[in-house]
């Protein structure tokens, strides 16, 4: 029993070290959190914290210990800056200035604006393009997935959209089979990250690889069809911009004004792309509606 307890303690310690960053390994940070936890997160201190905590913070799940970590993070950052050292990360993240209950307010606002732009253009697409267009249902499904799912799902569905556009209109069975394969890949990807090991490096490499497949396939189709489809330049520009802006995620620097980091800048930069890509989808769907004598539907 003692051996098992020791093993569990070692595993817990190894997991803590794996998730630790320079900032949260600092003795001053650890001591600060420990003292704050003892003074403010039990007995009368905890009652005082709960009575003064804004309701929106409570509803968002911010605990007394979370608040201790946040305040001690800034104590540690202040010491680093006064000594002339580079700002450290804490628990794998840069220090951000909290707004309401948002830990990364710029990314949160940019994500909301991305979703809003997507919904506005989806509404415009559904108003402008009849449901009888061959690509209508696939494009609508793509738009909904952009709002509700993760980056990997969006990229894989964009690849599927390209497959439908290049092969599926003539061979629907091929597009359906390819879509099934992509679903298996997505399930394996999510299962590995959720059940085996959440590896940021692997996730980034996988998304970059999928993004390159998406870029090459769409660009190849655009170049091949440029003489007869003048609107494909919009698609080509979108694909190049998306891949180029994705490299912002590789940058790693402390947030500007403690709010704006590379991830937030990437989110903000992608907002205008929705308008150009949906403009391409509308032009292409209307072209297919005019060019296809018998309406086809590929979901």
C-alpha cells in the first residue's frame, strides 16, 4: 500500500512538473499562493471573499484559489520586471489582464466577431443562393461547423468542401466515402488529444499538415479553373491569407498591454476573410446553378 501511495505521489509530481512553467515554479509565486489560500480561502476569509465576489465571477466558476493564482501571478510579474527579466509564463500561458470573467478578453471579443461575421455572411448566402444549387447544403453545413467546432474540424470540412467541388458533383459516392474517412481521422485526432495525451506540439503539427493539404488542393483547383471561372481568385486569396496568418500562432511573445497576444491577433486578422470566402461561395454556387441542368445535392 505504501509503495502504491509513493508511486501515485511521484506520478502526480511528474504531471505537475509537465504542466508547470517558469512563473509558477518560482518560490515567490508558490509562497504567495500558499499564503493567500491559507488566509483568504478558508473560514472567515472565504466568507469575506464570497460576499465580495461579483456574481458574474461566481457564475463563471472563478474560485478563491483561482483568484489567489491571478493576484500572485501579477506579484511575480512585477518582481520580474523590476529586476529586468523577461516576463514568464504561468501554467503554460502568458499573463493576461482579466476583464470581467474573461482571462483573455481580446481573443474572446475576436472570437465573437468571427462568429458574428460568419453568421451575417451565412444569412446573406442563404438569401442570395437558392437551395437547389448543387453546393448549397455543403456550404451551409460548413458555415455552421465554423461557428460551433474546433480548428481541426473547420480545416477538415474545408478539405471535404473542396473534394465535393472538385470530384463530388460528378461522383457523389467518392465524396461521401472521402467524408467518412475524414470523420475517422477527426475522431482519432480528438480521441488522442482527449484520452491519451493533450500534446500542443502534435496538435499544431497536425493542424499545419491539414492546412497545407487544404491550401494545395484549393489552389490547384483555382489555378486549373481560372480561365473559365473568374471568381476563383477570391478563393485563392482566402487560402493564401489563412495559411499565412496561421503562422501568427507560431509567434510567442508576452501580450501587448497584457491583452493582445499572437493568438488574439490571429483571431482579429481572420474576421475580414469570412466576407471574401462567402463572396466566393455565393458566386460559385450561382455559377453552378446556372451551369448545371439537373440539380444535384451533396451533403
